[in-house]
C-alpha cells in the first residue's frame, strides 16, 4: 500500500480538534502548518514511522513537554511534530 | 526511557550518544558540549568582546543563551534581510530575546542601510537567494565586529550545518573551502576571529534546548531556502544517521582531526592573495569585494550605514 492510501485509511485531515472529531491523537505538523488525527494508542516512534518522518529531523512535543521515541500516545493527546532542519548554510 | 545521569524520566533521546536525558540534565549536557568546544579549540579568551550573529532562529538564540549560562558576556547582531513577513517575525524573536534578558542587540537592515534586500539582490543578480544572503551576512557580521571593537564573531553553526557543508565541499572537491572549514577561523588583517561553539551539538538538540529553556524562536523555514542544496544534503545525512547513529559526528570530527590539515595550505594560499577592496577596504582577492559587487548590482547608489542598538 502506498503511503497516501495508508494515510487515507487511518487519518482524518482537518482543522483543530472539535466536538465532531472522532477519537485520535491530534497531531500538528509544520511547514506548512496543518493538523491531522491518527488512531492511537501508539508510540512516538511508531507515529513518526507511520508519517514517514526521519526521527533525527523532528522533535515531538506533547502539550508543552518533549517526549522520547518510546513514549506512548493515546487518543486524548495533542502533539506537535516540529521540524528541526533549517536551510541556511551560514 | 530514563535519564542517563539521574535516572529520572527522560524527555529527549540522542541516538549518537546512545543516551537519553531529563530536562535539567539535557541542559547540563548542552552547556558541557559548548564549554568543551570552546576549550578544545581555544575559541575565546577571558575578557574578549564577543558578538553573536543572531537570526531569530533556534541556533543563534540558543548560542546566545548558552554563552551567558557559561558566564561569557556577549552582544548580538541582527541583520534584517528583507524577506517579507519571515524577516519581520525573525527580528521580533531576536529583539524579544534581547529585551527580556537585558542584552544588547545591534541591528543592521539591508534595505534601510544598504539599499537592497535578499529577494531583490537574488533577482537583480540572478544569484540564488541563499548565496546573496550568506555573502551579505559574512561581510556585515565581520564589518560590524571590526567597527564596534569586537574581538570575536560567534555563529550558531551546529554539527548538522557543518556536516552538510563538509559533504557539499567534498562532493565538489572545493579545496579552498575545505581548508577554511574549521571551528575557529583566526583573526587576520581585515578579519575578526570567527568561532562556532555549537559544533558538538546537533540541530535537534538545539531545538530541544530552546523548547526546554522557553526560548521563542522562528520555527518556520525561510521561504527562500525551500528546496535548496543545503537542505538536501542535510536530509541525506539524516537518512544515513537513522541507519547508523553517529555517522554525522564521525564524518565531521574525522575530517577535523585527520583531514583538514591536508587542505589548509589551499586556504593559506587564498589568504596570501588578499588585498583591500577598492570600495570598502575589506579583504578580497579581486579589485572589488564580492559584497560591494553584489550591492552595486542590486542598487543604483550607495546608502549611508547607520547602526541601531537596542536593549
């Protein structure tokens, strides 16, 4: 299954969490900023693998706290995946 | 995961060190890495005046914060690049950092002080925007340091930046650039010393440092950098790093310990050929330096230079 198809099956893309939203981990992505929902529970590492993101290139922030790759995310969690790569070469 | 130092719950894991840290121990780790880099490369001497090149991004603000945490006083210099909302917002982060900590931030604005901005220079010269940006920064950070009596310019280049630059230089065998790529560039006629105290810390660590210290920084990527070569090199290195943690540090540190000396003569030869720019007096191998050439192509005339200081 290609990545886009897998996402379509498991992720609801939309604005912020709302009363109509189903259960899921609310994930904020950057550049461009957007929000998606992913069915939990899952570890941070599994979430990054699911999104095809290289762990070395991002930080994961739950609420206002950094979390490690083995941290377990549940459907009530709000997380931000913040890219850390910047393009300036000085 | 548990913190390697105190066994409290960890908030960040660093695979190349095979370690995880709690917040307090991670901040200690960052301070230690900067202190070691400064000591190993004799970057700074007591009492020297230090100028930090501040962009409003994570690396430069973290560097400024870390230097003060290590009791190394430093002022900042922000360069307004004229890249629309991105520059406006970046400047706000730099000013906010300085004001809330009572630090001195000098400012230079390309458009107000030199009559051009990065998008305009890129269009006028048909040069990649990152090239015009980097050239302007290198020239003006050095110029302001000399004019204002600073001994050292400290930049926020981290391990990832340097590894990506090294890969780019190796792929094209830029022997002069390889000879100049080092954590310290000594002062010389027309040059302030340049130091890179973050070379032992990765990009992810710098972002984590800012989050843990509550430093607000420009998270968005520069709109002009999108898809540039440097980003591509970083992505490639990060894929290698994911498969084999420690690859970037081994590549970079191996070059500095075992490869750099072979290229140093090429850089020395270039330095021997330097003479003053006929326009601004800065060292150059041509009649007119690259900055003055860029500026003259991007503008119709000269604009007076006036520095502003806040904080």
